[in-house]
C-alpha cells in the first residue's frame, strides 16, 4: 500500500483546484493491459506491480549491488518507500544523490548534478502515460528528465495506473491541469518558491533493448 505523505496528492487538494476525477481515476484492467502492450511495442520493458511493495522489490531486482544510482525528485518514489530505502543501511548501491547533497560548494554541486544524469541507473517517475504508449514527464530545470533520452545507462520509471490517459494530447493536458498545479503547490510548501513547466520529454520509442523499464503499479501514486 502506498505511503501517504504530507505532499501526497490527497493532502494537497485543499491547496489547489484540480479535477481529480478527470485526471486521477483508476482505468479498467483492459485499459491497463492495452497501455502496457502499447508501451512494450515502443521498446520499453513493462513490469506490472500490484502495489508499492512489489514496485520497490522490482526496482531492487533490476539494480545490481554496487551499481551507480541516481533518482529524480518524485512524490511517487517517496510513496513507494524508495527514498527511505536508499538512505538505509540495507541499500548496497552507490547513491549519487548523497554525494550531491554533501557538497557545500554550489558550483561543484551543479557539476555533480549534471554528471548524475549519466548514472548507470536513473530512477524516476512520470506525469502521464498515453494508451498509445508514449510516456511523458515535465520538469522545471531538466534534472529529472535529462537522463531520459540518452544519458542514463538504464532508466527505471515508476508510475501508478492513475497516470494513464487516452492520448498523447491528453497527457499534456493532464500535466497542465493536474500535475503542475499540485507540483507548484508542493514547491511553494517545500521550498517557498513556485515551480514551472520548463523542460518536457516524450518517450516515443527506445532503440536500445533493455535500457528502459516501466514499473506500472496498480495503485494511485504521485501527481
């Protein structure tokens, strides 16, 4: 079961007006199956997980001990317990985020962040998945999506089935009308500054077999 955090969508609805019924509803099993197959046809491996625990276990199985790992800021990853895991003694990976946060020099920290998008394994979430198979995410700076097109050796994406929408056009509508307002409210609470839709990436096809894996979870996760 997903962990409800202070920044989970259910706790942000009172701060922003969004249509959760339109953009955060559960699709039918048939729609999930159609979407998973469409994503697979685009060169992306799909692993179905029944809940957050199974999703976290799938990530742990995909990343070998000692691997270099970076993750993008993500409410979904917090909700499945990923952030807690990489901070624990049980984690056997080389977590680049720890080196970045430990660096006090702003210029050196920025250099480390840029290098981190080329990690062996980059773990992130998505904003929308079209039934036709395209996967979409937007970010303010690009630090969360910069690894997607090419830089990361392996890209692992985690998403709840609540992010499935009918079309690619609807994916961008979901971002503008639902995901961004919630993320903007979260940024104001967490950092005291607004967010923006600065950089967007659409995964339409991956030529390198096995490079990208989507862990699709049968729970409501993230924005």
